[in-house]
C-alpha cells in the first residue's frame, strides 16, 4: 500500500491518495491554512481508518505536486513522512 501526499494546483489544498501498486484505492482532499501539521495527521488517520489500514502496512509515503521545496508546508510533510518511516 502506498500513500501519496499531493499538493494540488489550488493553494492551501492537499489530496491524499491511497494506492495498491498503480490501482487507486481511496482519495481524501483537505484544505489548510497555518495548521498543516495537525490537519495532515487527522486526514491521514481518517483515510487509513476508513480503509482499515495500519501505518505499518504502508510501503511508501511520498509528497508530490507543485510546492516550493523550501516552503514550510513541504518541510512539514517531509517531517511527517520521516516520522512514519521511523515508526515502522
């Protein structure tokens, strides 16, 4: 199972994609302002629980989309990804 955190074209919007190989299992879109860290945690928990998946089942977690690699939003997501990897 793979989790993709996609920064969409719309500013302040992120789409979570849950995939098994290339097959899309589920998506969840949410908006954020200055609270990306807490909103991201809640959204990931929601999509995983909805599909009865544990974080240890995730093979990969990655961030994609149009976002400045130096932005705080990107850094928050990268830190989140590293935390998931470390928890396995």
